[in-house]
């Protein structure tokens, strides 16, 4: 859930995240992501991170 993700990231930040924890977290997130088949290349992503709002 969003609350669990927020709690995990907050605890990790408060503890002081390590390079291995960040790498492991990124690996798990990518392995759980929904993969979309793309038929046309190149594909351009125009969506931002939300940090510019």
C-alpha cells in the first residue's frame, strides 16, 4: 500500500540508506513493475517525476 511504501522509505531515510539498500530496492521495484509490450521504436516518455509542480 502507499502507507507501507511511505513507512519503508521514511525508515530507510531516518536510518541512513546504504548503496546496497538503494540498489536492492530499485531491483525489486523493477522486477515487480508491469511490462508493456512496445511495437514502435523509439518510444518517448513525456511524463515528469512530479517534482516540478
